[in-house]
């Protein structure tokens, strides 16, 4: 293998590793933002003293 081939193969390996790391971080970021969105949903406000109907049919 010539020196040029070695340099090209190492460069391609670095690019592949960089892409894998970027995709891993992006996946983690999506999971975190999904949890943040779920946690930030406003819960419905039910006033005290109100009894809700329970439909069992």
C-alpha cells in the first residue's frame, strides 16, 4: 500500500468516526428534547371539589 493510499484510508476512517459521533450526539439530543417536551406539557387543571363522571359503559 502506498503512502497516498494510507493517508486516504486514514482520512476516510476519521470522517466515518466523526459522522458516527455526530449521529450519536444527535440521537441523544433528540431523546433529551423529547423528554423535555413531555415534562413541559401543561397538566389539566381540575378544581377541587369537582367530581368527574366515570363512564363505565
